[in-house]
């Protein structure tokens, strides 16, 4: 009976593996909600990356002529300016209604080292200097969108940087040189640094943040038959205390994708903000899986003999003595999954048709059975995946058609249930333990996990840990 691991396991596996967004539907199949707590964590991690970017700022040389009594005129040069340290201490990442996010940084500090040269006629002086740039504030809007392929996009807008104070320490006791710096260089340096900061912020958004956001996969394969569409249905939506990201959530056939005839339900997320991120996964995702696995050509074939069916159908053994018998299974209609608080279930319907293999190699249909079973599941999730475990459900048989007379299906039903409980369910559960990847950015993992079952959707809550390379 090893062939029982054909259509039914694939169907059950398809029902219980999930994760993603819409398909010919105005509603997403999956919504990821990032709360204020999640945005705060993202800002903290983003500061560390931005600090590294700002350290790469380069400065021009500052040169010019001066005239100082009683020395007369000469020429100065402040050159080889290099950022030695950068600290961005305070930040806030807040929703920008209808646009994306607003990032603000305050109490930032940059330390710059460089060299100076002064020349007057044949007299040349040189030395080094340190600049302490304090009270830096940075603000920038991060406009969120999606490209034609459903990948997230981000653009920097309205960047502004201001410097509160610049302190300089020159080598040597040259008060006149300090005055020269404050008079000729400080304001120029300040304008250049403010401009360079915004230039580097915009560059970092384009070259670092944008590619990172696009590590979110658009499609992912589940197995040899099916894949998941993770594309965004629209631009992420910013509202008070949160940012919602809407995914399509459609499981599709890898070889031939077909339109889905039903719509995803409207998901009304609970007012929960204690975790960094929440995932709401509607039954639409699971039910598109049912469509895919339902259409997979059945490989349910069991080879027996008419003699082995003598206890169940005596007339079959008499009419077709010692002949091979083949059972073929097929799914009658795409099964639908039902979500209710604390429960996830489905009632797939199948048919089993029996064929006698005649001596001339032809097949003759002898009876047809209806098969129903109630499948329920326990779902959980770990650092990045949803996993499942099937609860055994009793298989019930019904005689639909017979060319060998009416017979009782009770003995056959008991045999099939014994096989499924001991062989089929363990094999399916072995696959479900592997689970399915949630739509997550690269180098992120989930912890402090909670799972709730609501009408029409699963609700997962978690905190996020970002792991640096």
C-alpha cells in the first residue's frame, strides 16, 4: 500500500504549508505589520550602518589668501581632512502617513583630523589639527513603494543636516591661525559637511538600504510542484504606530500558473503592539495551495489481487479469479481550509476506483468508492518558518458504484484507516516539520513567538533579531 503516499499526502502537505499574498484579489493574502517597537529596533540597527557610511565622507582642501597684521599677506591650506570617528547617539523612525517613514537623528558627533600649511614669502609653517563637530542633527524622509515586479523600493527625500558647534585644536601656540580658521574656514567646512552628510545618507539609502529591502523574495519554491508568490500588492502603508506591508499570498503551480477564482478575505488585524512584527496569514493562502495540489495528476495506484479481496467482496474473486486489481485515487474537488478560533480543519473529498487487469492487458472498472476525512492540524512557527502537525482523522468510505454487487465497505474502511494511521500520517508529518519560510529579509530571525487562530486568518507575533555578517 506504499502508493497511498501519492495524492493524499501531497494534498495534505499543500493544505498545511503556507505563507504570502493576493491573486486577482483586492485584498492581500498576508499582511506583515511593523510596530513602533519594530521601527525603533530598525532605527537602532540602521544607525550602525549609517555610522560606517558617514566615515567614508571625503573633504576637499580648503585654500586661500589671508592678510593678518603685522605679518601682512600670505596663503593658507587646510588639507588631508579625514573622519576619525563618528557617533550617532539618538534616533527615531516614525511612520510618515501615506508616504513611508521619517528618520531623525540627533546628538551626533564627528571627529575630523587634518593638516595645515601657511606660506608667506620664504616662510613656511605646517602642523596638524583636530575638529570636533558636535550637535549634529539629520532628518530624512524614506518614501516607500513597490516596483513592477512587486519588490519593495525606498527613496530618500527632503534630507536636512545641521551642525550646532565646531571646535578646533591646532598644534602649536598659534592664536592667529585659530582666528584665521574661524574667520575663513569654519563656515565653509560646516556647509561642506552638512551637504556631504545628506549626500552620503542618500547614497546609503540607494546603495545599501534599497538592495537590502529587495532581499525579500518575490517567489519561493515549496517543492517540485508549487511555489509561493511574495510580491507586494501595493506600496507599504504607514499609519500611526505602525507600518503595514501587504503581500499577495498566492501559492501557484510552478509549471502552469492559473488565475484564482476566489478572493482573499478582508483581514482586520487585532490591536496588538507588544511585539516588533506581526504576520496575518489568511485562509486564502492555504486554499490556493489546495487548488494547486488538487490539479496535480494523481499517482495513487495500489496493485493487489482479486483473491486478496475475497473477505471484502466475495463475488469479485469469483468473477475475476486470481487477477490483478488496481486501485486508483483522485481528488473530487479542491479542498478548502476552515479557520476558527483555536482550530484549523479541512474535509477533502476523494474517490477510489478499482480496475481489474484483464489477460488482454485492458482495464475493467469494477467498483467506485467515495472517500471523506476530516483533517485538522496544529500549527506552530520558529525563528523563520511555519510548521505543522496533522491530527489523525478517520477515513470514511461510501460505495458509489459497483459492477460486482453491493458489498459492505466496513472491513475495507478499517484496513485503510489502519494503514493511514501507521504509515501516511507519519510521512506527511515528517514533511510538515520542515515547514515553510515566512517572508523575511536577509539575516533576520524571530524570537518571543506567539500564535493566535482567528476567523479566516492566523496571527503570528514576534520580535526580530538582525545578525550582522
